[in-house]
């Protein structure tokens, strides 16, 4: 009997894990997903399957809080604290951060171990952390106690990139690196960033570090361009400061190359502010039409790409891992103009779009858009074909997930 147990501490199942779980279920006899209570309960998107969802109860959380003094005295914690003091590089608010991380670790560890005990002697178990945070610490702790288990973790951007967190190396990293069997970074560049950012006192086995492109699933057919279709830009992201949609609005306010339409898909705390900015900056520009579509579930985002011709996808984020939004756009043959951050350069190349310096100017952004706006139709079609091929060959989630779990089975 083969069992996959996945740990996450978010209040919803992230979109990429909905895909992951759906297809992982085909490789295992049982899939168990352990999570904090689901405030945004999107389990229904998994459909009918053999996936069991276990939510951490209030009782479990109270029990973890009581144990904090003991957890803080653990050898791994003391070692990390001692090295931080020795090298004079402990991050600000480290103690507060560590206490919260230990509390969350114990939450998820307690529930996960109860499941492990039930199946340990009668099944081959793979433990998987969705993020390289408290979930990975919990899995490392279980691996130390139950060495026969395969223990792996994804590593994205916000947990391991100094631009996103000051705690790189000070999140019990040595403990995780010592005890996990495998750490899968979502992009080659993210692995390089993590290695470079680690404190010099941390050691690790390079064979444990690998690359795992998550990918995405294409749900619909692509729309072919009609003669009546305008040049359409699309952005798709949460409305958060790091996404910098305001910079795109400011750049488009001076657009004079010809009529274009800009569509933004996504919601969040900055949505109303950006709507007001667009009203102030773009309403008077006779060349610009724009719409805010709001937050759409993934299926509706892809349906939009299928039913509307999009000329160019734009991502101006200050920081990224490897954007699934770009993968999804390219699965519909949409080339991308994006900032060269995180692993973006691994999907946006000179053949599939154009990269911008992270500190681009408004004129540079407009020039990038204008390059595609003035491009002959046959050349733009070649970009679209290469964008689709990039997705198909590297970021097709069905293919990637199948290969990944097949490899895990061989390694185990």
C-alpha cells in the first residue's frame, strides 16, 4: 500500500496543489492532505476522488501552545540561536518569528504523526511539505523519528528568497537540510538564490537539492485571432503591492502608438486603489480601453483565455518564484513581457517573449509593449507557437506530475 501525506498550513488549498493532488491520487492508494481549518473551503474543486482532507482542530492548537517552552529548548533551536549570535546576523524579531514557527510546526506535526502511527507498519509512506516552512520542519521531525519514510518539500520564493523574507537560514534550515530526503525548488534560479543566501555556517548535501517545475493544466482550446480582434494586453495577479500594476497604469497613460485594450484579472487589497488610478490616468487616453475583471477561479481564467484573443501577457512583479500565471498564458499560445525576477527567465525567453529589468522605466515598458504591437502578424504567430511549445515541453503539469511521482517511487 502506497500513501502520500501532504502538509500545508494555509487556510485554503492553493491552486497548484489542487492540480497536484488530483493527479498524485492516480499514483497512490491513498492521498491525505493535512491543513489548518479551511476558511476558503475549496475542496469541491478536487472532485470525486480518494483524497482525505484532515483539518487541524482548535484542541490541537491549544496543545501546541502549552508545549512551546519545551520546543524552544530543542537542540536544533539552540544551535541556530548560538550560530546567529556568534556570526552577529540574527534577523530582527527572530525570537518572535521562531516561536510562531515552532507553534505551527507542533500543530501540524502532532496531527501528521497520529496519521503516521496508523499506517506506518502496513504502508510505504511519502511525506510532502507544500512550502519550505513549518511544514518542512514538521516533516523533518517525523523523518528523524520514522527514518523509513520518504520526506520531501517544495521550496518556492517567499520562504527562501532574501527579497521576500529576512529569515533565510534562520527557519531551522540546518535541521531541515539534515533530515529531509529531498528539497524541490520550483525554479533553477530559486535554488541558486537560496544557496547564495544561506549563512556560511550551514552545510548541506547537494544531492538533496533538485528542481521541480510545477506546471499547469490546460483546460480549453486556444482561440485563433480574427481580423476584427484588437491588440489586447492581459495581466493576471492578486492586487498586491509586489505586483506593481500601478507602474503599468502609469506607463499606459502615455501610450500613443495606437489603439489597445488592457484587461486585468484578479482581486485583492489594492484593487480599488488601482481602479481609481486607472480612472485618473487612462480615461482621457483615446488609445486605451481597459477593464478590471475581478477575481476569477482558475477555470474561469482559462475559459477567458480560450474565448478571448490575448495578444500579450504582462507581468511587472518586483518578485516571483516561477509564475504559474505565465505558464497558463503560454498554454494558450500567449507570449509574455515580464520582469526578470525569480525563475521567470526559465519560461520567458527571446523566443517566447521579452524580459524587462526589475527597475524598468515607464518608457522601457511602453517600448516592450510597442515591440509586439507593431510586430507583423506572421512573426507574432511564431511567438505564439513557441510560447505554446515552451509550456507543452516544460510546464505541462500532467506530464510533470506523472514523471515526478514515478521518480519518487524509483528513489524510494
